[in-house]
C-alpha cells in the first residue's frame, strides 16, 4: 500500500498469536538525523496507540516515510497510519 506520505508493506502472521512486528525505513533524503529520528518516533507512537486500541492486528509491518510526516499534525498522522494499515489488510 502506498500513499504520497507513507509506504506500507504488510505480511500476515495471523497463524501465530504474537504481537505485531514493526520496521520503519526513513531515507537520508528526508533530512538530518534529528528529522529522521522525529519521524521514526512519531510513527512508532502512532502504531503504539493503534495497538493499544486494538486496531492493529498481528502481522509484520514495514513502513517507509515521506518528508511531510515530520511536520504533519498528530491527528492527521494517526488517521493516515490507521487508514493505510486498514487498506493494506484488505
């Protein structure tokens, strides 16, 4: 699943009852280390929130970030991650 802001690869692991696994790829073209780390922290926090609410089923998630994620408002980022994850599972 790919949007202008986020690329998501999702691999089903429903046969195991383990928690979701997460990988985040943030390219150097996004900016310096501070910007890239900010994007990683924000994506981890969004996925952690979705997991706590039970909206993130078991699976392996690989997220690739676009430059707009560093400054995107939190509610918009959370909705984008949720919608992208939901679309990938279809």
